[in-house]
């Protein structure tokens, strides 16, 4: 599939702006406690983007990183606190973008809910997407 895509996104204060020039892969709703805390919500919507297709338009120096695990760094705007993306050293060719930062309608759709065993007790997951109690293995 050689369909060209271009998405633009930013943090809340728009000091950090980026463009995605390719497909967003493996969009999931993550219900783990770290994602819930980082988002301040019931879950995070994340998708993989080839690192070569994720381009900063401005504000890369406005990001600060948080080492959330030994292999993962989550990047946030140091002004407004918006989570923008994360990197995992096991997946050097990809970054994990926060879908809520994208300003345009996206063509790709979520494929699953993960870490549902630790979802917020006040949340009811509805719909027909598969649910995984732990991490989903993406091939």
C-alpha cells in the first residue's frame, strides 16, 4: 500500500509541533496505571509511527523526558505538560505517538484495549475491539 498520509500535531500550548508523513500503526487504548496517570484519564490512545516519518516542525527543545521504565522514555511539553510521544529502546525504528495530539482526522483505527486487568474501576469498556488483560503482542 503506497497511500501517502500527512498528519500534523502539537501539544496543548502549541510550542511543540510535528508532522507524521506515514501510516500510524497498531493504535491501542492502554489502560495500565502509568498511562492513566500520564493522561489523567481512563486510558491512553497510542500508535506506532516509523521514526523516520515523525518530524518536528518546532519545539523539540521544549520537551522533557521521563524514564518510565528501564527501556522507555516518555516525552512531555515542559510548558503545558502534554504527553507527546514515547520511545522504547527495544523498538528503535518507531516512536509511540499520543493520538490525542494529532490535529487532523486519522484514517487508521484502534485495534485493541490493553492492560484491562488494571483499568480504572469506574470505567466500562464498550465496543467490539479485542481486550487483553496484559500486554498485547503486536506482530
